[in-house]
């Protein structure tokens, strides 16, 4: 279990560096991320590199037994770069330039930026690829975090090339985008511009493609750096830090190109339910590379600096959230940052070593966590079958659902998905978050909220899933458009309608629940009904959409009981092959979502990881190990039997007070972990062994 933080020694005089290493050893630090924002220090001017200071830092860390996750330093170009080459700067949709003075001020598609970044990466990799301290490579930092989209001339030229590669000829592009509408037909790719500021709505096909293009340009930057590191002879694992459900970058497409996934996560201490959103993020990043551990690259030891109100974490909360990441597959716990900055925009952001020094709760908790993690044995990798429920989460569908000019504008796709996740989390059911094409026989239940964009492969996978015995719950606005955001012939539900046994006539948009009181129109669509075996789905509230559907070959499990659709089907079920496909024609509120989840869990015979727990206790499985956490509520009893992996004690039931947690190998499980320990879904065996050695602390 690696433990550490971002380390920024260039912010401090050299005489402090030895003390940093000594304090790191006290805190149990095993690895630091180094050089993330060091471009200006490493390369003070074009063609000139200063590695002497970095040599000293890396050697000091190595002498202290601390490994290095070495960054490529490309996330923030130095002032000399934009002064000499202003064309590398990005622009917004209005043509305004993003200037130096912050960070990420580069156009990802700029040839000049890529040349300068490539020269820097090559110089760093050639110097340190064989240094024994370097155990991992950290490419750039949080790609696209602040610059979600670039509309510069560099992006214009790259977009035209991207479109030519994608479509081959302009007629194919015109067909995909439907450019006969509003006289948008193009005669050549050179007539196409990025979707800059326009008088009214943009072409939806163009906007969808521009999101794909943006993600691809950022990925190209990563791949360029990765390949230069490999060309220099580096054999260590290479990663870049993700940010959970981050809209601009399609991490599902990125993940195969990373040796291991790493992630930055900052739940809000002001929100008592934020640990559920954090669990959602952990499960998402774990699902990107199945059966392989990942690294929590950044979290906060205490308060942040960038929210409207930056509350401190409660005593014990930092360790509990760290345990949550471990329980959901992390084999590394790191922070931003090691020593709290004295100047700059993040000087109020907490760190392992605060301004107030070692006589602080933050230092005591960070050091105690380091000691605890050092006591852990090697943990099993996340295993196939840990989660029996899948929630369908798809970036391209996200982009399409949140586009403008829809029946219900302003839908928050991630919020809708997280509502289903929270309901399952409260029932202590473990979840994977996967695209529709990865819904397979490892799952008993798949929930697909707002799956509007459905590719042929998606429909085939979901159909096969149900035929093979799976339970599918599809939400409203399902199977509406193809991958170009166009309607298919035959209306809606053209690919999944036969499996679901329903036909969709109208979306029935409702007024948003939080709209101003004076806005007219229906806001809610109550529904309820009798279920099989005499059970009753209690009356629940639908929001956003109340679709008018027609049953063609399905049973009605619940109907609308108020509003314009009173008496019409709201929830249907159809047996298909060996499984069952359900359709829910509205977006239920929090309580209604829980009611529907209880129904489908029972129908699919899905059991919780541990039964009978209060909602403020969280449990998660990775192989034969279960992690249990009390997220700040009353003391709770957790009926787990086995071996406490921190203390080595045999346990037969746990009593967890607020913020207490335990990692338990279940009774009867083999001490060596599961067969999934050596598994990696898509990496060569050589890389798998390397990643396993690094994450297991063998470096």
C-alpha cells in the first residue's frame, strides 16, 4: 500500500529538503509525486535544462527510502513559452485568449505546445528512466480540468483533420450532422469551424463530435508523452490522474492506454452525504480497468481552498474516506500535497504537513494513517463478481443527453445516475459503473438511467444480457438516437422496444421540481401499483419526464396515479429469454428510486455485501476482503467474522463508532487472496507484473 503526497520542493529553499524527507519517514510516506508543476524550474528558457536541483531531490528521497512518481511537468507551460509562441494559448468560444498567470494555459491540439512538451518529456525521461527511485510516471496533470474545451485556430485545424479521418468525405459528414437543416451543408472540410459563439443553437451532431474531438486531443497529448517515456527506455508503469465523472474526457476510452488508473477525489465535508458521491467515484474508476487495483492520487488531509465554504474534515473522517478508497480497490493513498504552500492560489489548501507544523490534528491523523497502512498485508485485487449490479454509465450518452433543445432541457445526467447509485449504496449493494456494451453475465441486475444514445453494440449487449438471465431496468429517454444523435427510422425504442415490450409515443416533459413557483405546468407524476405475489409498490413521485408509453407485450407493475397520465403505465416488466426487462417511464425522486430499487433487487435476488446495517455504515468487497466504515453516525454493529487485517486479531462481529473502520478477511478465506490477484483486463503480462510489484510495495 503506497502512501504519500504531491511534493513541490521547488517552492522551498534547499535547506528544508532534508527535513522534508525526515518528516516523510515519520509520517510513513512511501512514495511522492514529484515535479508536476516544475516546467519553469526544469527549463528556464527554450533549449536550456536545469536538472541539478531535481537530481538532488530525487537522490535525497531515494536515500530516505521514498519512491518517486515522476511527473512530466507539462501541465503548466512557463511564461517564456507563451511569450515566444502565443499561438500555443487556448481560446474560448468567443475568441478570447486564456493568458498565463494560472495553469493549463495551452491548446491541446497546438503543434507548438506538443513540440515543446515533447522536448521536455524526452529530456526528463532520458535522464531518469533508469533511476532506482522512480517507480511510476505521472503524465501531465488533470487533463482538461480548467480548460474543458479549446476553440483556437489550432483546434480549428485539428478538428478539420479529425473530421476528415472520421468521415472520409464531406458528404458523409453532411449526412451524419443533417446539414440540410438551416442551410448548413458543407462543400469541404475547410468550411467547418469549431462550435464557437453562434446566434442560436448549434448543430447537435457537430457539438457531439466536438466533445469527442476534445477528448481525443487530450488523449493524443497523453499518448505522445507516454510514447516518449517508453522510447527513453522506461519500464515503470505510466498513468495520468483522472477526476472521476469528468465530462470533457471519455475515461472509458482512455483507460486501456494507462498501465494503471489513478484518480483525484475531494468530497465536501459540508455535505453529510458526500461519502456516497465519493463511493460512486471510487466505483467508477475501479470499473474502468476491471480486476486491477488503482491509486488515489489526490485527496485533502483537511480543508480545501476552492469551494464557496471550505469546511474542515471531522476528526477521523480523512482516514475513513481513505479506507473507503482501499475497500473499493485502491492500492495507493496520496494527498495534495506534502507541505502546505507558503504562496500561490492554493496556499490555504491543507497538506500532510500544515503551516502550523507537527503539533496539529492534521499531522497526527496523517501520521497515524501511515502507520496503519504500513501494517496492512497485500490485498487481493478487485475480483470479477465483487459487484452483482451494474449501472450503465456512458460518456457519449452523457454528452448527448445534456445537449440543448430536448424535451426536458437542463437534465443533469450524473445527478440522475448518482440517485440510483445512492439507493443501492444505502442498501449496501456493490455496484460497477460500465458502458452498456459491458453489461454481461457477471451481473444479475443492470440499471440504465437515461440511455438516450444507443449504439447497435449497446443494444446487442443489453439484449444478450436479458436473454441470458439478467434483469434490466431501463429508465425514461432510452433508445432515442443513434451515435450521430439522429433519430432512427421507426421512432423511438427501435432497438430495445421488443425486449422491453413497450412503445414510446411522447416524452411528457414536466417542469423541473426546483423551477420558480410561478412557472406553470405539471411538476410531478405520482405512480404506484400492485406487484407480483401481492406486493405493492408504494406511491412514489416521478419527475422531469412522464412518458406516454404503450404496452405491446409486457405486464404493468405500476401506473401513474395523478396528473395528465393517470391510469397509464409507469413501470412495466417483460420476460425475455431467461431474464426480465423493465421500463420505468419517469425519473423517480429519492424515495421513489429507493422503492423501485428494493423491488428490482428482490426480483433479481441480489443480496447486500452485509445485511442488516444502518444506512450510515458502508461496506465494500474486494475479493475475500470486506471493508466496513461508520461515516459519522451512531455506533453500529457489523456482523463480520474473520481476521482484522490491520491488527491481525480474529473478529466475530464489529462495533464501529463514528468514523471508525475495519478491513476484514472473511473467515474461511485463503490468506493469499483470490485468483484475481494476478489478473489484469487489458495489459500485457509484463506490465501486469510491473504494476503488481509497484502497487504491492515491492519497488
